[in-house]
């Protein structure tokens, strides 16, 4: 995922992190300067859904404008560690294996 806060804010004429920080505080989301800097200039490791909701409300945007899906960065790895030649969207068929003391599910 790509974090797109700075561009979403710029599209609405918000050019400074401190301006957005003030607007968020007016809507009940008080963010420290350090956390705001991370949200503004980087890609946060995590964000609370409630905080994301306030950010979207303040900017008047949807989550899809703040979080950009990057499927090309996701790689599928087979169990043997080999990358498949072409991964299907449905994924490989799963065949259950019997383990000692366990029965297989009905087919």
C-alpha cells in the first residue's frame, strides 16, 4: 500500500502538515508533532481506523485516495520457496493431508 496523505491534502489546498494537524484537532483528533510528521512525510506502519475516518472527513475524501493499492509489490511464494510462473487469482487447489490421529473432512 502506498500512503498518499500529502497529495490528497495538496489537492485540497493544504500545503503544510501543521495546517492539517490544526484541522484534525478541530475535529477531535489531536496528533503529536512527531506522529503528524510521520503521517505527512512517510508511510505509517499502522493507523487507527477511527483516525483514518477523521482524516477522510477533514479532507473530504475516501480511504481509496489515501491508501493506494500496489498489487505489483505482492509476490506469491509456493510452499517449496519457488515463485510460480503465473499465479492465478483463485490460487492453487488445496488438498488436505491426513495426520496421525486425525481424519480427513468429508468431500
